[in-house]
């Protein structure tokens, strides 16, 4: 496996120097953040990312993410032109050494939580989604701003988008995803890039928005849309794992054996009685997922893709971007290293 760490570029309070000091750290996962979805990434920005990483003994070879323009997902407006731009961005990334591009096909919002700083008894804080905070909220009627939602949308724009996705429905979204893949995957194949779709987070409908990258049946369908080794998953254990119906370990074993996982996001979640969930420390005993069994499945199936510790808690007084502090993600990285070393030695 190739250990990686997400970095938000120059504006990230965590320096590449600090990241490079995490044992075994190899790759930086980042993106060009100064351009809007639907625009071409400037070569200078990609060149600067590559150089910054190299200056710190790190490799810039994973992009998270090239965002998919809402009009591609909705299949409206100038889709062909937007798809061309998307393909050009893949080519440009590849020219600067990128081997894996992550993206998602979630309508409107990348992820949904009700609180970003829920305090645990030990004083650490983490992201949570509580149904009792969620129930009764109706974005079509109320002016709601859940944490993490793109604040660049006005409430009217959000209503318009929710209405448009409601009309599109799941099958419409599948059709638009297929159109996207048929255009993008051949380009990725040509330039040696693996495209890795991130599952919906959480993997069930919120506010009636269609969700399709959610469960084994749908992942099977997704992989068959374009049956290519470049059409892969970014298997996020925490996103799939907050639905009790998903057997994450079995999914990891199956898709890794098929060679269709390009990127692993490893984190733990605790599912509560009512289906709410809390993000927890990476350790298996801290949440609902058995991270040891997940790593064992990867090792036994010969996984050689990228792995990153996903969201961490805020600990030791750190403040910053919720989920993306240094300390708890570094602890996660070290734990992941330990599990891989143990499983690899046991597997010999
Ligand atoms: Mn993730």
C-alpha cells in the first residue's frame, strides 16, 4: 500500500514538513483549489504542487478531487463542454505525475453532518450526524445551513437544485454518471490514471436527494457501467460504514480482489441505536468497524493502491478544519502502518 495524507495546499495550517515527519508517509493527496468546477486547472498550479511536495520528499500523485460540475450530474446545460474540460484536467494531472483521481457524484452536498465539534467525554471533538437534529428540517421550506454545506449557494439556488434532482431521480442520475464515465474513463486509461469514485456520505437519501453510490448492489452496477481497470472505487470505510446494512470488510475483500479499489479512505464510525453516527478514533474498539479485518482483507488480496487516514478528531487542543487536523490523522496513519506491518508479516 502507498500511505498518503490529504493536504489543502498553501492555505492548509498543516505544513508539508509536518506531514513528511509522519512515519512511512509517501504521497500527498491534494487538488487545485483556486478554480471553480468546470474550469481548466492552470499548469502553473499543478507544477507548484508537484514541486512543493518534492521539496519535502513527498510525491504528488493523488488528486482529491476534480469536482464534477452540477450540470454534468443533472445532465443539463453545456454538458459536452464540461466533460471536455474534465478530460483536459485528467490529462494535465497525469502530465504532472498524478496516478489516481478521486471524485464523487453526490448531488449538491459532498457530505452531511449536523455538528462538527461534538465533544466526547475525553474532551476530544468530532463530526456527528444525529437524526434528532436532522428531523424536521426541510430545505424546501426553511432557511437551513448545515455545517459543511457549500455556502456559495443561496437558499433559492439550493431549492432549485433540490427540485431539479427530485425530478431527475436515481435512474436519471445513473444515466448521467454513465455518460460521464464513457467520456472520462477512456482518457484516464490513455494517460495511466485510475479514477476513484467516493461513496455517498452518508450512503442513504437526505432531503429526498438521489443517492446511488451507496451499497454493494450499486457498486457492482457502477463497476459494470464501464468495465475497465481505470474505473475504480475510492472505498471510504467511514462513508459506507455508517449504514449498518453495509458489510464493509466483505466489500473491501471483494472489490480489492477484483483490482477495483484504487484508493482507501480508512476511518471508524460509531453507529448509534437510531442510526445516527459519530466519527471516532481509527482504532477498531472505538467504533463500529473492525479496521484490523479491513486491513487484513486488503493484505490478503494483494492491495497495492493508496491509503489515507480519513477524518480525525480534534485532540490535544488543536483547532482547524474539522476532520482535518494533524494529530489524530497522524495517529491514524501510525495505526494503519502497524496493522499493515502485522498483517503483511503474518501473511508471508
Ligand atoms: Mn472519505
